[in-house]
C-alpha cells in the first residue's frame, strides 16, 4: 500500500515541526515537503505531487485561500485540508467553496486530523458535525437574504424556486 503523500503549508516553523512529528507516527503517511507560504506550497505541489496539502489560511505573501484556488485550477487531484487557528464562518465557507476537502482548527485531536487527511486523499470531504452545522447555517442565512433588485437573469419556474428553497 502506497503511503499518503502530504505537504504542509504553514508559516510557523514550530507548527510545521510539530505536524511532522505527529504525521510520522502513522505508517500510511509520508511527509514529502514543507512550505512557509501559499506560493511555495503551489510550487512544491507541482514538483512533489502530494496527495494532500495541509494548508494554513493566513500566511505572508500568497495566503491559503489564494493557494487553494491555484491548486484547484492547476492540480485538482490534490486534496487540500485547511488547518487554521481562525474559527471564522466566512473564512471557513470561502475555503470550502474554493475546493478544500476539510476544515480543521489547530486545536483538533490527532484522530480527527488523520481521518480528515485520509478522506481528502480519497477525494472525500470530511467535516466535523459542528463545522458542517455552521456551513449549513451560513448558507441558509445567505439564502434567506433578499436578492438585490439589480440582478437580472432568467425567471425561475415555480418548481425551480421550490427546489432552490428546499436546498
């Protein structure tokens, strides 16, 4: 069985070193590289072809969200898991909309980290129940806001409106 190849994108060296030590405890993980910012993560991903990138969001230079956009465009086969200290609904939603397959806070437990990495490597998205609830709540609030009158587009049928409302 081939190990899951992981690249860590994190601007704090001590966090990268800690993640390296944690990831080395699993026989099915192989840490193939470390990046100090999003631009370096994108470049290293092209060279190293990791299965999963653990991506911090706020880094100097190219940030995590921009790096996720670049990876989705150029290397869509790579699973991205956001690992951040920022517990903000907007950032979480933007990261998931950009294509991340997981959103973890840095205080997460080891098992959740490992499960999320394994899911992302298999093309699956794994979210903790409280994160999923926040995503759904944020999406529902956005859907409940009235649409601006300036948006022009095709009229929806009654059935299309019903389906949209249910979603």
